[in-house]
């Protein structure tokens, strides 16, 4: 069984898609959900799937506390699914090539510090882009600069608002993120 550890900061719709996708899997297990937000919706979603959770502080993320908890679950892959804090170098170093993230735009465009969620979709919409999409990438020490694993585009010319762009991109995230995780873990 290959373990996944998920990090999320908010509602957890991508985390929920991942937990649902692997619910009956005989080869992949979502072992733990971690969040820096005690009020995050992802906590209730993890409870529905009987996945253990850990809430931590920003200090605990940087002082080794979180790394020790992650190590206890022996993850084959660490997945950032809407995690908003800068990911710590000690965890990246402990799991080289095994920490991935999903970004709601086509990197290298619209990435970097502060570029997440509606902020990305607003920038894409204001720049009158004809398409947006998702980028699944490895995590390194810089925001959104790790090697790209997978990208998928969607036409957004007819979107009248950043919220409409968001809905189209979120549909891509839900469709592709669990499958790409499975391919990374099982080598398909």
C-alpha cells in the first residue's frame, strides 16, 4: 500500500476528490490530512472518509514538529491541495521528488507568492487571457517553480468573471489531479 499525505488550508474540494478517488483502492491510501487552519472545511471532509487529521501552527511547520508527524505515516507522496503556506525546506529535503502541488494556472504564468485561488483567476481574467488551466508540479524551495508534471488547458474567452474562470479550472483540477497522483505512484 502506498501512502499519501495531504496538506490543505481551506475547504478541501481537491483533497475530497483525492480521498474519494482512492477510497476503494487496494494500492493507494490517503493516510493523513494536515492543515494550518483549525476552521478548514477539509477537516470535516477528512472525517467523512475516516482519514486522520493534524492541525498545526506556522511555527510547528517550521520547527520539525510537522515533519516528525509526516514521517510517522511513511508517505510515498506528499500532496499540496490548496495549501497556502510556503512549504518548508526540511520536508522537501526529506522527500526529494515526492512533494507535489497543483496550481490553478498555466505556470510559469500567474505563479509566485500571493498567487493562489481567486487572485490567480482575477489576474488571468483582467489580462483577457483566452485560456487558463492547471499545472501539477513538483515542489521546490520557491513558490510555483518546481518541474512541471502535467498541464491541461481550458478555454475561458466566454467567461464574464474571475469566478467563472475559477469554476472551469476547478473542474479540471477535480478531473485530473487524482489520476495524475495515481500515475505518479503506480508508474502508469
